C-alpha cells in the first residue's frame, strides 16, 4: 500500500496496524463461524432425520422394495447410506445396512430395538401374538423366551435328540445311495426339506406322527404357504383402516384362514394325543411333552397365563422358523461347493481323512473339522436365509448413529447387505471359506458383520438345534458321496438366483448326481 509522506501520525499508526486488525477481525469471525457451525450441527442432529430416498404419495417407498427387498434396499443404501428412513405406506421404516448400525441396534441400544411390529398375518397364525417370535417386547416375551432357552432349545435338549438326528440322517444317506446306484439326480431342496421336516416332526411331536395327515407333500405345501403369508406385505400393516379391505379383495384373508385352520386342527390333534397317552419314565420327552409339563407346573403354581394357545404359538414358530431354513442352507452350501470344485475337494479330503475309513461322520467328529466349519460360515455369510432378519420395532424414543429415532418405527437390519459390505469383506461376492482362517468371527450374534441368526436379545434361540442337523447331514453327504452336475452341465452354468420371498431360497432347484464313494473305495 502507498502511504502519502505528509499523512498525520495517527493515520500512519492506524495504517501500519491495519494488517494486525484485519487478522484479529478475521480470527474472531472464524471463531464465530466455528461456534455457529457447532450450534447448527447440534440442532441439526437433534431434529435431523436419517436420509430418505424420495417416495411416492400414499405408498411412499413401498414400490422400491421389489421382489427381493434385501437386494433393493442394499442398492438404495449404496446411495443414501447405512441408516435410511423409508415410508412404507404409512409406516416409518428404518433400514440399517452397516455392521456399525447393527451393533448400535443389537448391542448398544438393544432394549430400544427389541420389539416386533404387529403384523396382520403373523397375528392370526400366532393366536394373537401368544408365541415368542412375533410377540412385542414385554414381560410376557421374557417369560416365553426363558422357556425356549432353558427348556426347548438348550444344548442339553439338542443333545437329547441326537439319536433322532442319527436315525433320520442314516435313512437319508441310504436313500441317496439308492439314487447313486441308479445314477439318477437328486433334488436336494426336496430331500433336504423332507429330512428337516421329519427330524422336526419327531423332536416336536414324537414318533406317532409319522404317516399322519401332515406327512408327505401336504405338509410342505402348507408350510410354504404359511411362510408366504407371514412374509407377504399385507396392506393392513401399512395402510390403517383401508388396508384390510385390499387384503380381503386380494384373497389374503381366505388364504390365511385356510392355513390357520389346517395348522390349528393339526396342533389340536397332536395335543389331544399327547394328553391321552401316558409316557413311561424312560421314554423320551418330545417338545409337546415339555410344553404340556410346563403348563401343568404353571397351573400347580397358580399361574394361569400359559394356555393351550401358547403351546400352539410356539409350535407354529418352530415349524415356520425351523424347517425350511435348515433345508435352504443345505442347498446353498452344496450349490457353492459344486460351483467351487477346489473347495469341494479340500473339504471332502478333510472329512475323509479325519474319519479315515469309518462309514459315517458323528456329531463328535464335527468340532475337529475346521475347514468344514469355515465352509458353513461362508455359506451363511453369502446366503443368510432370513436376509432382513425378523422385523424389529423401536419400543422407545432412541438414536441411531447420531440420528434421533421415534418410538414405534419398524426396523429392518439388512444382514445380507452387511455380509457383502466391501468395506468389511475382501472380494465379498466370492465364496472363499479361507477368509475365516485364524478369524474369530462367527454367526452367534457377537460379530455384527455376520448375522444370519440375528443378534441381541431376540437372536434366534434355535441356532444349536439348526446347526446340529445342518452340520451332521452335510458332513455325511460330503463324506459318503461325490457330487456331479447332471447332463454334462458345467459349474459356471449353475444358476444361483434367489426366489422371491422373506427367505432367500434357491430359485432353480439344485439337482445333483451322487457318486457313492463308499462302494468305490
Ligand atoms: C438355518 C436355520 C435358521 C436360521 C438362519 C434362523 C434365523 C433366524 C433369525 C434371523 C431370527 C430373527 C433374529 C432377530 O430378530 O435378531 C430368528 C428368530 C427365531 N428363530 Fe430362527 N433360524 C433358524 C432356525 C431355527 C430353528 C431350528 C428354530 C427352532 C427350532 C428357530 C426358532 C426361532 C425363534 C423362536 C425365533 C424368534 C426369537 C425371538 O423373537 O425372541 N430358528 N431365527
């Protein structure tokens, strides 16, 4: 700057100080800006909603769910982030798609996220929520959950059914040996379903129900119909007052009534039969025996809340939650192994070396089969059967990664998206069991990047029951047989598409030709 030589002294002083003054003013402004920003961010986070993909009038984001909601929601999350607030009809719905968000819902704020939304179809099938899986979070749920954990699905109870598993799996392996003899392909979804249903029938109802009116294809159809109605997006759940009319016109009411009546008639018979037949002391307690004993104990202690409907509600949960899920997991494991022959060879070598010439794999063997366990983890990572878990509902005003969340919001935890998150998993789309080598990550709800059974206080209580069957049957299938694709089909041609619904079942049935390794060697 040019200063005139005759300028007064104070002007000179002012002008020389100008840069300092400017600096001070700038610093003060910067400070003020920072402060304002902080206050603004604070207010913003208090009132700010999570990002919401734009929706349509009335239906909101419902149309964006598509046939495979876990995939559509994962794509939306790529654009809008791991915490999204959608509107499904009139229902605000929070979608969580990162391990960090899942941890906040299932650990840090577990209580706030542990309720379930009411659902028209689930309500009807569970005798108005007197079950355990669909009932809202309450003292009642805690009591029912205790019964599940302590009595029905405890490790001791799972072990007590070991003979049942052995017997059915032996028969299953024999029937596959017959197909191997004829060199004919086996539909693994079909036989896997029959096996899981048979084991569940016997553990739940006892032997007397083999050959009952539920035996055979009738039961499979009924169960698939029950899963379909429970998983359907009933209009009544998203459009209060008018939705029920849409459901009535669409035929959902009559479908639901039919499913309910068939199951109810069946459960009535089972309970009556159990009440009429005295069991000897050395006879094995099945699940219905245990539930009837608990009911008697409750009555003796003066409690009246545990009624026949509670028993039917729990049985309903076991069938809808426990039969298809096991069969679907088996199919995906075999599909991935056939698609990845080097993994198939490695896991078969491990099993065959360990059993060294023995005819079958036992439950005791399984813990020693490290690579086999990794294969199962990798299967459950790529193919979590219930990809959005069972929907949750917030039971109080709460938070999610800094966003305030209202009470009564439906919550989907996208376990499928988290298990394929490239920020967590290297080459997430590939089937690489070795990724679990030297890793502590497992699927029991402590590691939020792998949640096929959910987590927190509503984690699946049937994990041990489910895995005992899945592990034993798969280990024996891999031990005894080699598996080939039919008609010269190549591994790359295997269709891995998922079918539409709440479970991620394989759309195209998996048909493989077994080659009997036992009689070859
Ligand atoms: C591969 C097999 C299975 C898978 C992948 C699976 C998965 C799940 C998932 C994701 C949930 C929701 C958890 C959450 O909200 O965090 C759940 C809940 C449940 N599962 Fe399973 N499940 C399987 C087998 C079974 C079996 C065999 C049974 C019973 C015999 C069973 C009984 C239940 C019950 C009762 C609930 C509700 C728990 C509650 O709300 O407190 N599941 N399961």
